[in-house]
């Protein structure tokens, strides 16, 4: 334990500091700072130092101010049980304390896992290319719109999103395209999914990009993907599908419905609920290879002829192409991608399909149970659901949600009389208690 | 020699059976199907083929590869931290309290009036800053007019890309002979079209922009804003604050300055600080403290969102804990030792270092040698090499940032590696590395024939 | 090549200053003084020089090196598990409930009437069992008379040592030609002086003692007790229970059968099961369930304590979780696959396996080769070798237990390693290993000139 | 994810199982079991299988039945803050999933850490030999008594322990020596420490072994160690000192007071309270080398002449010497020793001394505060304390302890009107609350 009174993580003993100062011919460390007096900071931040023990206690105490509530929340951020080995492996020093793999000869381990992650997404989407992460679903969607701008031959300025897209995502897309003379518009949805007639009317030759989700933000499985894809194709617009690795394990393959790009939050595998911290899934058709944003890991050979992995096509990236890069992204979500890859590998193909099927059955069952509660009707939307559904409450929904929270359950109030409820393997054991709470308060 | 257990060879195809109608589901899924014991061995063996800060020195210039305290991981893994972003504000007072606390810490460290924690990475922070500058100018009716961002040629690539993403034209500013901003060139470059100057200070050569006050005056006089790229903030902790130098907007790289782990390339976080003039434009939402507790609010003229939720929450937890642990004394000492280490190491290294006085990093020149080859050869000495061939102002640049966590002994080992390579022949360094798990990897082949998934390997 | 950061060379001597009188304190303390970043690198590098189940197959006969599920570590690390042993019974109902649950699980698996969890290891379980046998005979007035413990020559060394620790004379029982207990020899060995026969079943050759019922009759008829050494219980899960075979006392090795990690040599746990006749002698305290919850009680004629508190609690947590996870199906399948793996591997290995039908492990003979050299050479093929030169009934024994967690592919790799070595020359194997971090280590020098601390290295 | 319906950790696919069965010429796995029908178990255990998620939830739920009580408990089991890096490192696969180091060429990492642990104890005790662990303090003490039997030239049958030794430890010693014709007796203590006059009377030439503790079970620092050592020496008895690594960092060096053996619980560093799970510290004089119980790691060289470590002097051990072994121990507490070594290294010599000094100051301060509480007198014993002290309560102590527990604090009731209270860096922040609770209930 060195560094008393200074950084606990600087190993210098006083003797060593003196020796090093002598070596650089300085009397004091301050002599090494070439900062004009006029901008020198001579005050203190007013931040007290703490021991590790004190810091742990204090921060843990702060976090403990969060109420212990069972979450039936979804709408773009989901909780599945994360097996322990994901923590064990991802916390290994060699993974978590490494940097971007600019020296592939000594970072084959991480590169190979990222290659596994890309391969997982390629299999799930049927598209040929997946990058090794964007920040989250919202920024991945925004990057997809920008990709459309780069790859589309003809002009086109309209970015179309379904009207039930979370407003936060719409805002992110608007910000990302704001420098590119694109406009973001929403098109009508119905019954939780795309209103195909309305979309048909909305799409024109100025349409650059059509986005749809499967399942939708309201948890409904989209049944018109082929038609949406064809519609976009007819107008030479990119068809971007929003989904996630669990849903993609069961639902129609994006490539089969004409999707050009797939985005979403891949952290539904690998991470517990993390207040929205995600993993931007980004996969696309091979044609767009040179225009893909973000990092790509490729297979190659080393000088001994052995299989080896490396970051590749880096000339697309900011550190080389600067203002002509395909994106400004540098630090991404690599470690989350590693966790996602491990979680998916732990489930295996059979486990993924089983988990996804459970996500079809659980909302079906819970909706039926809630439908039996006086004052509740569920699901509001027709069709098949995935993880979540909207329920109607005779009482005002915000009041019901508040009462449920007082009982220890969190649900979304999404309308005056609409709640949205999300059920997965993570909160499933609490279903009986939730139903009982509904009976109490609804 | 590890033959990966998990690979394109270990896939199994399963038929998909579902209660859903057939036309809503896929037919099959083909992925590796290994047992947990096999998986654990696979990943343990892979990890052993990966270099990290915990295995050795990592002096990548501009990357600030510090030791990552382990206790911050424990805190981020606490079940109380695992909350959904749509929880009611009342029920996540701990989360909001921590976010508010980090905002306050960063305000003090940056000398800024307000901070947003939403940007999920440094480049995302830059982009948020660009959007803030744009909103500011638009609010003054100068949005269309101010369509240029001025950036020194030695700046990080993200600066250029972020400006471009914001729709700006980039005006590149050549460095002066001393490696710093050329005031005359700056005067010439800025004007009524200037939205902002983006500046790293100390710059990527490790040099403090001594004329920072004049620079600020020039930019401000022209009606532009001054943006601080926080990549090199580690050098200034306890000694100077961007806000005091005249910067209007800045981002922090918590994975650099505040030791949240790089995780193989992320996640990081790129909080952005601004002066009062710009606070009204900050992303939605901000956190504030009231008598009733912490709450979100939307700034009056918010630019909206730059992340779907609240940024990389778990990374922010680690940053908060790191700052709380170090406090004034620790942070100030971190900068002191980082600068001492860079100076000491440079002194031991035989390669020429053309620009000084540098701070937390220095850029040596490999001279007649190819810097990339030098780096490959350094791998054979079991250390991570510096950043190479950048900034271009130094030929065959070896951009070296040891950070404060390296001991004198380790610095001596690093210097020995530099110096051993300096004496070696072109043939030797061109054929390096020889002692690593993988030998030199063919980048050209990887790019010419991209194979980006198992599916591509099957063919 | 890692030169350890922490060693006798990194010590610092600090003067001791205290508010205590000088004559109550030491003068100074001299120990390594490294920063946390250096320590972490030191230990990460050391760990990379260590072989574990998570890095490759570990077919050490009689050691049952299974995969250790990671989730059990998380459970043992829960803050609720961190309780002091002097907490009131009412306030640690979770702990008592778990202990009670594990007792019940083990009773079912062993076919026993009562179980103590106190012994902290297998050998401690044996010793507890010896004490129980002694207490039993003493209660019948035969304590002084029955001063012998009969043990087959192929038994684990701990059996002999535990019996001796209990003050017993050891009567060694030679094996029959088929590798099992020789019934005639047994009849001759047991008598009025016999306190117990200690038996491993399947025995260390992997053979099931088919005559177990006759064995039990012989011992019981002589007034002795039958002790089951649980080292090889993995072979019998779901298929046979010691209690059903006539054993009166048994121990479980939870770090073998129930996959609590071996941790480089411990901690393990050695719970002991007994029939009703012996339950009154069990160590103090036992846990029972009442209407009011769980409570401790002291068995009527308890032998007292074999551990200062309640044994290796955190290990017991992991064992309980493992059993709960697998249940009947998983446990039964573990035995099935363990036996299948041993049989399959033996079939692939070219070395002769003189005794069969074996179950979860087999003992091959290295023939003309030195088994210890064979093991060293196997290290060069990146696998862990089997237990060597034991049991002595097989010349140059290679005692091999792959456990159920190895895949066919790994077994094939293991077999390839065996077979490669089988074909190699004496010179080659005597100079092995060549490809490991350390080459062959001089054991003789270590024993002749014991240097057991940094202090000894200074000299 | 394989093994559905069987062991989740057996990797066999049905195809592989079939292939392997064919290779061994068996129709079914059952054919490989050579177990007579008469002892075949054909029933079920009645144990249900669970998923990892279910098991975690269930076991965590069970553990959560433990009340959340702040412990001021000691008496042989202590809690100090364990830095996070101890968990991070000790949970690394290569350490925790390894076995005893019978193949030193591939287990240099663990061997070196055990050598560090031995070296730590050698420095702390001043004795030349330390083994790499016994189970706990009680069994270490018992093994020390047996060592005395082996090394003593003349006969001697009496093992003397202070009367304030925990009865559990006395019982363990009695059991361990029961096969060796030794008798265990206790000798009087006074004021929490050794009553030297009484000990002088108790010791005779039949005395084999004299044990004393520093600090004592009652938390008092022993001031007569020299005299006790001399007394034992005069009668050719072994002097065994009980202590722990934190106390030894500050208090008199055992070698300087004539101790022949040092035992104790070394897990005071490295482990949180673990319901008594410990780490038997065992150090002794060099003379006893060939009679030491347990494993020893020694330095040697490999074939390339490099420093290397190995288990050594194994001919003392059960797997070689069987009934003539120095102990029956095989599996020990190696992983706990690793944690202890890491924790000690993290503290460093300065940190160890500081922590120990804190253990002198905290009980002094807390005793003074409690002494100010009406109805409480503290400390009862004179002298200096380490970590803990006995307090007198006017009310019956068991009732006060029960009332304190209801307030969320655990202390020992050690007599009709005596409580024992232990304070360390771990519970220090709760001191004000504890004092307030005392004021409430005492």
C-alpha cells in the first residue's frame, strides 16, 4: 500500500519520486507543469478523499436509496436472467482492462469473442455484416439512417419511424441526422403495429429510410414485414428493422423479409437492467460493407499461416478518415458485446429458441390472468405479443401505476387508461403477486 | 496452442418450434452448442491470449490506460444498481443522487457550470458539444451563418468526424513550429462563420497551449465558442480547469481520466460540461436536487437526446466511486505522477522527442525506423507499445503515455524495450513479433477479403 | 518470463509506533510494500502460471476434479452469508436452514439416518468417524478391547493416518488377486479387537466391492463397524447408497462429489453420515427443525467438537446449491457420464489396464516406463496427468479419473497425450517437461535444503 | 447448453454418448455399472432439479432469512474490511479451480502465493517454519499439542490451556489428543489474562504443552509472555502462543518471548465473517521441521536453473507415510491462505501496523463511551485491549444482549452481568448507533 496522501494507485515511494526527479533534472513535480500562472488552478475542488472501505460504504449506501421494486418494465430495455459465468468471465482482468485491439497479435482473445458476437448477429439476422457495437438501440437506429444517406444512389430526405417509437429514440435520430438535411417523420401505427395503409401513403420517392420494429414498442409481433420491406424497396428506400437477439432467435429472419439493416439493443442478453445502458446492435447487407459505421473484426492469417483475427476496414473510421469517416464512434460497447456473446453461447441455439418462445407464452398467460381482474382488460392489442402487452384499466392508469408501485411493482403508464406490462424469465416468479396487487388496486 | 472449442465448427442447427404461426417464425437457428465447462475453458483460454492493464504497462498515447480499481466493479454490480430506466424518479433516488453527485464532481473538476452525463463515449460527448454549439448559435440567429468548426491538425480524429456529423465544415488549423496552435493562423481561420474551435489541452504532443487565453479571446471575439476535448485532462487534475481557461464546452472521458475500465474498447462515458450560457441547451433530462429529493428536469431549450436513455449508467457509477475515493489529494497526485512518469520515461528512451515541455505524454520519433514495426517488435519484449504514426507532425511518431500507475521499475523495463528495438535492424523489426501467441497478422488480406463471421469462413 | 514483483526483494521495514508500552510491541515489521496496481499484475501473472479445471482436463484419480459452477460462488459471496458464528440461532435462520437442508440432502444421497457437517475436510471426516466408532464401542464397554482398525492396502493414506490419530492400531488388509477385498483375509483380520473396517467403494482401482454384503456381515458379526470413505462416491450417485450396503459411518467429500472448488488444496468439507445407532454420538451441535424454526441441539452422547465452529460454512453453501441445482436427474447423470468417460478413455489409451470392470476411474500401468516421468511428459501435451505410482497394487500406476465434465473431444485429446508418451523414449520422458513455465523441478534439493520463506532465501 | 434432463455440466450430446458406448462395446451406460442387484438403489432421492436461476433465487432467499444485524462479535472470529482485489484475484479460475500442487511445473502460481503466505507468517512470528495451513485455530492448536508429543524427548502428558479458552477449542484439543494418552487441563486466568502464579503451580515436569493467547479470548493483551515462556521452558514443555496476523503485526514477536509454536486463525485477513470458517495458522521453530503437520512449500530450482517452488518434505504426509504421518490432513485451507496473503500484501507492512494499532484504539474508545452509559461499566478487565473487551451491565447480560439484538446489534453475553464487545474497522461506523442502543436498553 503506497501513495498515502496521494493517489492510492500511484506506486511511487518518496525515494523513487526523488530519484526520478533527479533523472529529469527537476526540483519538484510542479516544475514539470508548463501552465501559465494566470490559468493555474490554485484552489481545491473541495472533494474529500476516502478509503476504499469508506467509498464502498458510501456509494453502496447511496444506491440503497433505490426502492426495492419488482419491475414489469420493458419498452426497449429488458431483463433476462444472466448466468453467473458471464460475470466470472467478463470480469477477468485480461478482458475488462484491455483497450481497443490496435495490436491484434496480443489481443486475439478479445478479437475472437467480438468475431463470435458478429457471427451471432449474422446468424440471427441472416444479413452478412454485423459490426461489433454501437452505443445503444437509439444511436444504432440513427446510424442506420445515416448509412441510408451514404448508400442511396438517388436523393431522398425522409426518415420514417412508426409513431409508437419511443420519443427518446426519435429525438436521438433527429439529432444525428440534423447535420445531413434529413427530416424525421413518424407514420401511423394501429393495434400496436404498423398501419400498412398509412405507411403506403406515407412512403414516396423522397423516402430514404423506413423503420419498423418486431416486436413493436408495444410488444406486438409485426405480421406485415414482407409488405413493409416491399414498400420500402419499391421506393428505393432502406428498410431498417428494429429487434433484439432474443426475438430474432424465434421470429422471422430479417433477411427473409427484405430488411437491409437491423438495429436494436443486443444487451437484452448479457446485462441486467442497467438504467438504459445498452448495446447497439447493427447488422446490414454486404453491399454496404464500405459504408458501415463502427468497428469490424475480420479473420485473417498470421505470418505463420495460422488463423488470426484483426480489426479491419479501418479506413472507414474516424482515426484514419476523420471528417469523411462513416461515423464518429471510437469507444463503443465492446465489453457489453463480450457479455452478450457469452450469454448467447451459454444458452446455445436451443436455449435461445426456448427463451424466445417463453417470451411469447408469458405475456399471453399474464394478459389472460389480468384480463380476469375486474377493471382490467388485456391485451388491448390483437395479435401475438412478445414479452409485453398493453392493458386497459378502468381507473386512470397513472393512479393504478402509482398504487402498484406502492405495492412494490413497477409498470408503465402509457395512456390515460393504458398500462404496459412486461414479463420475462426474470420477473416471472412474481406474477402471482403482481396479479394479486392488480386485484387490490385496479 | 489453443484450438478454440467454440468456432464455426461447433455449431448445431436446431429446428424452431413455436406456438406462433409458422409464417411469423424462422425455420431454424444454427449456432455453437457447447456445455458450460467447455465454454468456461474456451473463454479462460481466450482471455489468457489478451493483454490488459492488469498484465503489463499499456502506454498508449492519448488513451490513458490506468489501473482500474476493483472495488468500483463491485459497486456497479450491486443489485440496487440494476434498475430500469422507466422507473419513477421517486423510486430511484439512489440512482438520481449518484448522477447528481457525479454532475457536481465534474463541475468542480472542469470548472464548468453544468454537466450532462448522457453521452455514452468521448466522441458522443463531442457530438453533443457540437449540437450544443449549434443550438447556441441558432438561438442567436447565427445558426446558418456559423457553419465551420476549426480544428488543429494534431487533434483526435473524432473531432473532425463529430463536427462533420453535426453538418459542419471542418477548417483544419496547421500547428506552429513549436507544436502548438499558431495564433496567426487561428486569427486567419476564425471569423463570422466560426461556430467553434475544438482544442485538446495539453495537446496530443503533450504540450500545454500556453496561449490559451489569447486563443480564447480570438475565438470569442469572433463570436465562436471554445470546445475542450477532455482526452488529456489527466494532465491537469488539480492544476488547471478548462472553465478557467475560457472553454465554453468540454467533454470528460471517464474511462481515461477517472479509470473506468476500457473493456476492450468500451463502454466509456463522455459527460459534457458547459458554462451557464449554454446550460439551457443541455440534453434532456438533467438531474437537480430539491427539498423533496432528486428529480429530472428538461432544460429550457434542450437539444433533446443523444442516447436512448441516460447514457452508460454503470460506467458512471464507477467514475463517481473513483472520484470519491481519490478526492482532491488523489486527483492532484495522479496528474503529478502522470507527468513525472512521462518525463522520466522520455528521459530514458533513446528515440528523439522533438517537442517539449510535454506533460502526461510525449511523442518520440522512430526516425529511420517504421513506427508500426517498432511497435510490433516491442511486443516481443512483453510490453504494450505506444500509439504509432500519429500525430503526423512527428515523423514515425511513437506517442507514449505511461500514466501515473506505472512504477519506476516498470518504466525502466519499458525504456529498455524501446531502446532494445531502437538498436535493431529493419529485418528484425519487420518480421516481428516472434514471441507472441499470434505472429504478425496480415491486415491487407483481412481488408481485401473481408471474412466477418463464421458464415464467411464456411465458404 | 515473469520476474515476480512481490518477492523477498520488495520488502520494506517499517518501525512500529504505538500507543501501547514499548515492551508490549514488536520493533519493526519487514514485508513487501507494493501498490495495488503492482499487486494485481503480480497475481494475475501468477495465476496465468497455474493450471486449473477451467484451463484443461484434470484427470487426477481419486480427486474428482469436476467443473465448479460459477453461480455457487456468487451465492457464497452474498452478504447475508457473512455471519459470525456466535450469532443467536434466531437471527441466523437462513444459515441454519441451509445447514439443515444440506444434512437432509446428504442423508438421502448416503442412505444415512443422520449427518454432521462439521468436519472441514475429508480426512477430518474420517477422524470424526473414528471418534464416533470409538464412542460407540466405549458406550458398549468395548472401548479398550477394540483397538484395531482394518484397512485394505489400496486405501487412501488418510485412512491410515486418521485411524492412527484416533489411537488405533492399523491392520492392513492385502487385496485379493482381483483387486478387491479378500474375504478370507478379512475373516482372518477381524475379530474382537476390531473397531471398524474402512472401505472405499468403488475402491481406488475403480472396482465395486461386489461382496460388500458379505463384507458387512463379517465385520458386523465380529462386532465391528463399517466405515465408508466417500472419495469415490461420484461413481454411485443414483445407483447405490452406502447406507444400503451396510455401512454404519461414511464421509462425503463435497469438493469432489458436489463440485465445490478445490481451491488449490482446500477448503473442502467432509460431512459425516451415520446410522441411527451412532447418531447420539455426533459432534456438537446438530441442527434440527422445530415448529418455531431451526435450532441447534447437542446429541445425547456427543463426541464434542472436531472444528472450532461449524466447519467450512461457505463451502457447505456451495455444496447445497450444487445438489439443489442437479437434483435426482443431474446427480444420476453425473455418475453415468463419469463412468462412461472413464471407460471410454481407458479404451483409447494404449497403456494396459489390469483391473476391471472399473467405474469412474481406472488404473493403467506405465509398464516399463516410470509413471512419474510419464506424468511429467504429459505436461508437455498441455494436459494434467493422472495420479501416479498409486495404488501400489498396479506397477507404475496411472490412476485416471476424467469425471463427467469432459467431452469426447477432450477425452480424445487426453488419450492422444497418453499414447504419445507411451511411444516415447526414456530419455525424452526423463527430461520432461520442456514446454512448461518451469522445467522439471528439483525435489531432492528442495527437501535436502529446505528454504521455506523469504528469510531463508536471504541467507 | 447441453445435458438437458441430466447433469447440466456433462457435455455429452446424445450422438457422442452413443459413439462412446459403441467404443466401449456397451448397449447402455447402465451396463458399465458392476453393482449387484441386491444393493442397487432403485428409488429416487426425492431431490428436484432446478435451473441455475431457480437455484440462485431459492438459496439467496434462504440466506435472506438471516437477520440484518450489525455484529460486535469476536471471541476468536473477527471481521476486518477485505479489499475488493482479494475477491477479484482469488476468484480467478486458475487459482480457485486448481488442485493441490502435485505437479509443480504447472502450478508455480499457487505455489508462489503459498510461499508468500508462509513468509508472511515467518516474519510475523519470528519463527523459522510456517506451514501452508491447518483447518482453523482450534485444530491448529490441537496439532500443536500433538507436535509437542512427537518432539519432546522426555515423557509428558499434560496439555495446559488457559481457562478462558473457548470451550469449543478445548473440546477439539481433547478429541485430537484422545488417541495419544494426553490429558487436557485448564489453568486459571485473572483479569482476562494468564494468572502467572496459578500457572506456576500448575506446571510440572509431566507438563508437555503450555498454551497462552495474545490477545486473550477476552481481548486483553498478555503482559507476561516472557514469564510464561520461561516457565514452560523450565519444565521442558512446549510454549504455544495463540494469536493472529493482525495482532502479530503490532504485539511482541513470539520468537522474542520464547514461543515454540504459534497458532491462531489467519483468516482475520482475507475473509469476511464466515460463520467460523477459518484458516489455521501454524508456525514453529526450525528444530521441529521434520515433525511439522501439513503442507510445506519450499524454494528450489528447475532443470534450467531457475527459481521454482514445490511442495516439499512430503514424506511427513499421510499419502506417503500413512499411519506414521505427522497428521492426517490432506485437503487444507489453501485458497483461504491465498486470500490472506493477498490481503496482507495489499495492506503492506505499514498498513498492517496501522490496522493493528487501530485495534488497540477502537476498544479503548468504545469502552470509554460505554462506561459513560448508566448501568454499564467498561472495561471490566485492566490492561490494554485488542479489538474487544468485557463490559459489566447492571441488568442481566443475556437480557441486555437480547434487547440489543432487537435493536439490530449483536454482542456476546459471557456472564450473568458481563457482555463482550468487539470493535474493528468493519463495524466502527456503527459505534454511535451501538452506544445509543446501549443507552436505550442497558
